[in-house]
C-alpha cells in the first residue's frame, strides 16, 4: 500500500526519484484521486522521466521543466492546478520538498 505525505486541501503532490541517468516523476495516488474527482476529463500521465548525464545537473536542467511536468502529469491547465492548491514536488527517499508552486498565475 502506498502512503501519502499530504492531506486534501494541500497542494497536489508529485513524487520525485533520482535514478541512474535521470529523474522520474509521478503523481501521488491521493493527488491523482483529487484530480480525477475534480476534473474527470483530465488525461493523467502515469509518469515522466527526464534524463541527465550527471546528477549534479538535476536542478539546473530540470527546474525549468517542472511547470510543464506538473501540467503533463495532471492533465490540467495552470489555472486548474492553482484551483487545487498548487503543486509540490517531493523526494520520498530524502523526505525533502524539491519544488513548490502555489500561485501559478500572476496578475498585474
């Protein structure tokens, strides 16, 4: 059984695992349920993998991709993700938050 580190009402949670040659991203099962309950038409991807040659490149190469990864994994628009409280990328092995995105849309 998979455990989750978030509760309903908090940002959606993406699990991040660094592996040989890259990092894997997957939407937490409870977050997946929240997306399906709120937006049944969403096309949720089971996972993503972004490569790198050296682990030290992880953040510099992948950080610019995280907003798009959030949209691809959830199948949601930026506004829909914001409606669900934003999104948090979490490494369960290190128990560290890699990245959080609460307010996705800026207003002038």
